[in-house]
C-alpha cells in the first residue's frame, strides 16, 4: 500500500512552540495542535476533524473563504480549499491545497496515511504551473519564492471505482514536509480529516467476507480471493483488512509460497485506526506460473513509524489458502490469420527484448477473438532490477506509445508504487526496439534469443 519512498532524515524530535524549516541542522519534527496554538489556527489531533478557520485578508486575495487547516508549523502553513472536478486532468476529483512557504527554502511534501470514506488509498499529487503545465507525481515540490503554482491531491475516478464509491464524504491524511534541497529538516504533521460539505451523508459499508488469515489485537486480515488475469506479475491474492485498534499499523509479508515454492510477496500496507484496506498481493518470479492452487502467507505486524521500520508487534502463524487452479488462456481461436494481422496493425515486433545492461522489455499482443477490434498491446519491463513498469500501449504511425505504471523495490524488499511515465516505442534496425522513457533518454533493445528466453522461464518456475 505504501506508495512513496519516504525521504526520512535522522530522527531528532524537537520540542518547541512553533517550528519552521529555517536552520542548518538536519532534524525531524512533528507538528501538533499544542505547538501551533499561537498561530492562526490549530492542527487537529490524529484521526479527528481538522479545525476550520477563515483566512485573514492578508492570506486571501480578495474574499475570505472557509478553509481546513491541514498543516501549520509557523513557516509552513497549508490549508485545504475543498473538492472539485479537475479541469486540468480529465475532470477527475481532487482536493485543492493552499501552501504558504515562508522558510526561504524549497519544500518537498509527501502524503501519508491517506484514506477516503474509511478506505486507505494512495493519492497522487498534482501541480499546475502558471503556463497550465500539469505535473503528476508522488510529492509536491514547492519553490522557495515566487510560487504561482496550484497544488492538489488527486483522488481519481479509479479510486472511487475500486471501492464502489459514488461520492466523497471525507478524506483523511497526514503530511511530511522536507525542507531544503538537502533535507535540512523534516516536519511531520498530524492526521487531519477534510469533510465534503456537499456529500449526502450516506453510510459507507464494508464487506469483510472471506477466509480470516489474522485476527488479533484489533487487526483483522481476510483473504477474499485471487485474480488470474495473466500479466507480467502473474497471479495475485486479494486481501481485506480492518484496524479497530488505536494504533497505525504496518503489515508486511515476510514469507510466502505458491504451490510449495517460495516466492517473495509484495503486498505491504499501512492502516490507520478505524480504517479499511483492499490490497492485491503480487509474487516475485510468478509471471510464468500456472494460476495459484495452494498459497501460504505469514504476516509481520509493526507499529507504524514514518521515519523508519517501526516496532515489530507480532508475527502471525502461517496461513494457507486453497484456490481452484483456473486456466486462463488468451486465445485468438476462431479468428482468421488475416483478422489477427489486421487487429495487430502494422506493428509486428513482439516478445522479450534486452539491452544487455540489465534492462528488459516485453511486448505482448493481448487481444483475443472476443476483442480483436480493440487492438490491445501490452508493454512491460524493468530498469536496473529496481523499477518495474507496465501498461497498455496503442499503435501509432511511429510505433507504440502509452502511459506506464511503475513499482519500485527497496533494499528491504518493500514494493512501492512509483511515478507514472510515458513510453514511445519504435522499430530500430532489422529486429530491434528503440524505447524513449519519459525524459530520461533512450534505450536500445534487441530480441532475447529463443534459448535464453526458454531458460529464463524454466529458471522462474524452478524458484
């Protein structure tokens, strides 16, 4: 669930009445309601509704509007202006923020512990500059001065669809503010809740049905099923969790097996008090495996600490789930060769490619006889075995192109969703591929020899 790699600086909790980012010493601080009582408004205690105050005439351009204070350290003052459909980004829902930076240093702001209507989720950050350029990322980058940007937290229609939500009742989150280009100081805000005044107030419901894998000290984890859609991750297991304790918890999966074979699982998540989680667990080197069967999972429960690993509270007993091995086959059976060729378009290069430097690319035609008219190509790969990416691409006059979703892996094996980027793929030479990756440059790929690809598949299945 953890979406962003937290740039945590060495922990040095400082107790002071109002703390800004100025100063040379690197340290961390947590803003609390007690620390900001002398400022314009107070931050809320964790898990409570944030105080709402009217901005003064100095803070508002012409008219005063009710804003929810979400962070206040004196030199850094952040308010939520409200929800809207973002015209700069496909009219998807966002929460607009006002950010006042009086530190004299640039800020990098991360979002933690986010939930919507009780469901934990990972909001993207949106920044629109004065030219209308939209930047989507994992953090808000606030300049030291002359700041004319507009800032938002992107909720997205896909988030509402994932949880079956028809409206936004409230959003809860905390902020981490890193001061200076070198991280001279890091400030941690408390969790605050921003309510939607236009919501109907309909009660949110949660489905906790399934096989209970863990139920202790207020944390309940349920295995709800498995997904067999073949992609570069292979099979995934769906989890539901509910935290009725008064602690924010981090859940990790240190051990897992698929059909008796060990495979590292990627499905860590954080969950705040009173909140719910839906998480899909992915497995390393499982792309070539048949769909599941027997899955064994062990859970480590930590007391969440945004600055580090946290304290290990418990390790679960091994949980075993049995799934019916459903064979999923992408077939063009029933379609003629001419229909398949027409569906693929002019692009014909597919399979596995490598650049010889540890980077890989796989191109797959995913259309079946049921959706040949959709022309579905899928591109995925990895960079330096640290960034894995994938997404659907469309055939253009120049080649293939489309937006990619990414995940990164920490040294501890944590999987974190990375920033999205666009790829442009074109032919190079007799059988090669030229890939342009965002603004990072170009990669030159050649086909993986058939014997090497077969050996790789055998190695994966043996792990």
